[in-house]
C-alpha cells in the first residue's frame, strides 16, 4: 500500500520580487522536505490554490508516496499534521500517467494561441505528419484582448464558459484532422500543448484573476501530465496530455516551446529569439544562461492596426516595390485559392513594412516619416495629413482608394521603434552587443513573413549579416512537435524554465531616450545601420 505523510508548511507570501505561482510555491516547500518535486492532479490545482491563499500560506499538505513518485493529495488550512489522513486518496495513483510517455499510436502538437489554435497530427512511430489544422480561437468572440477575457472569467460561469470554448475548439480541430487523415481519434495517445500563461490556465480551467493583478501570481507554472479525459478532450481516455511550463504571468509555455524549437538552450554561442506579434517577446542566451522579456513594449506596440491594414488573406497586398523614377507602385497580392489574383483590399503586415521601406528608399518620404514630394499625383491630402495612394478607387475591391497616411506611418514608426528598443535594451542588460549574436531567430505569425532586409532598412531589426536571420514560423507549434517526438527531452525543458531570468523593462529615461532615437528611419544614429542609405535634404 502507498504511504501517506503530512507536512505542515509556512510558505512565504508572494510579492513583486517573488511572484512564484501558488502551487509551485507549495511544491518548492515540499521539495525542501522530501527532496523531490511533487505531482499535483490537474483537478486539484484550483481548490488547493484557493485553500493556500485562504489560509495565508500556512497549510498542511498530504503527500502520497508511490511508484510514480510523490503525489499531492490533500491541502488543509493550518496545522493538522497530527490529524487523521483521509484514505479516500489511496487510489489516486491510477489517475496519473506513467513517467514513460507513449511512443506509438497518434500524437498531437497543439499551439493554444490567443487568436488561433494550430495543430499537427502525427504518427509517433514514424514521426510522419498526417494532417495540419488551424481554427479561430472562439474566445475572440468574448474579447480580442486577453484582459477582456480575464474580466469575463470573473463573471458567473465565465471561467467555465471560456474553458469549454477552448476544449471544444481543440477537440473539434483534432477530430477534423483525424477525419482528413482517415484515422480514429481514439488512436491518439499523446498531446503536447503550449500557450501563454493565461491561455494555458483557460485550457486547464484554472483561475486567471491573480495573473493580471499585483503581484501577478498564476495558479501554477508547471502543470503535471494528465489524462485528456480529465478536461474532456474526447481522445483515448488514457491519452497523456502535457502543457509546457510557463515562467511567469507574462512569459508562457509558447515562448518556452520557441526556445526548444530554436535549440536556444543547447547552443554554445549566443543567440536571440524574438516572437513578433502585437507585443515583442524576446529570449536571449545559450546553454549556460537565458534571459527574457515579454509583453513589455509599452505604448510603442499598442498603437493599433493601421487603417489600411488587414489580415493576410486573398486580396491583401503582401509585397510592394516602388519605381524610383516614376514613384509608381507594383503590388504583390495574395491570390485566391484557385490561383486567381484579385483586386487589392488592404495591406497585411509584410505589405505595410514593405511600403514604408519603399517610400523611404525612393525618397518619397524622409527619415521622420513625412512626405517630401507633395506635388506628385500619388500624394494626396486626407483628414489624417498627406497620404500615398497605393491603389485608386478603380483598382480596389471595395471601390475605395487605399491611401497610406502620415498618421499610419507614425503608428508603424512607433511600433518598429518599440521593437528595436526592446532588443537593444535586453542585449545591453546582459552586457552584449548585437554583433555578439551568432543567430537571430524570428518567430510568430508576423515573424513568418517579415523580410530581414525590409526590417533592417526601417531600423526594426539590427543591421547584422543576413545569413544570421532565421524564420521559425510558429515556434510554439514547432517546439510542441519536437517534444512530442522526443519526449526524453522533457526534463531539459523543465530545467529551462527554472534557469531562465526575466528582465523587467522599466520605463525609465534611458529606455525612453532609446525609443525616441529609434523613431526615425533607420535611426538617429545612422552608424548603427551601415547598410541602409542615408539621404540628406
């Protein structure tokens, strides 16, 4: 029979200087007593965390020692160390997966994005990808931003609703992939998932309220593997599910997965990973140390979407060149599924950056983002200042001209300045220069299409040899896939989250000075970008 032991623990209270997740705080306390990190059933995470917080971090934990290691089975307020042990937990061991993950059947890699879910279905034995799938995160109907969803989770049944949205969406996506591969979802034996800290909490049905309030404490950063049936994923009931560990409220398992995809934690030389989206999330380091910052771009990357900007879709302008003599544009438009080129209806992210760089290189616009050819037929007056006509009314799907204005230019210049400021600040914080980086990984939905040459021209990315830049696409999904096929690397990944240092980007005068200097193309200090031409008036 498995042995049971009670431990009375007086845990330190969380603070801004120690924002360890609630259940991780307990696990560390138990590790001091036993030498091992305990496993915690996923369905116990919420009630145990509530008990710990309600007891002012003075609790008694009951640990069951089994062949699968120490399993936390009960948390009581106060000191009940001398009290009886409830034997109802004696069978809990059977609800925990073995430490050896399945190596046969089907596996699923799942990226739980705040906007989209993306997944791959694989044959574990052959490592063959059988199907890929993506779908809109249904939570976007509640709120496009994470904070709105967190507030919604605080309403009656709000958390349950948001949790079920994710689980049902993932289940539907998985079954759709199985149908296309002509396989049964009951064949799925392993699922590895990653998302930011909030999305991981929603996926597991955990409280998210303390994530966004000081001192920013998640319920857990290291959820143990569990059987998919526990959250109703509708897979093989004994299918093992593992969510990659988070590091804190603003650094999630999706970034940890990115580290895995780039082998950042295994490199002898220094490298950097930047996940480009609404915010810039950065990891820098090598096999000996890792430093990161995330979600700290401030106002620079909160400027919103440009008026002419649209998501990448048929009809979106994804690339543009401007004739240096006539100043007329040539557009590259995303085609329809049948290959037909439609009329344009807006610019996606890569198109916006291309346009901005071309306007500068053809001297239609100066380094401040101001038009200097007011008499050209493509330059028109608008309610938002001067604008460049990318496509006339007759040339667009909507019958409205696509006009790129100085207001939109300012938004993009603030965004690119924010990106460069974050990168430079993180590199300086660890005592390095950009020249010390042997590889520069760019990830994320936007990172998948960003052109290093364009980004360097704008002063968004540092002026390094182009062969150092590598696109990872969806690095979160790539990292999950890697772990799915190489489960023996899981301990290394957990160690990564332990040794990663988070750098707080404090908004001080030095940071604002860097930001102000970076709001010009490419920069007020042109020597930082020797490959980019500088034009004198």
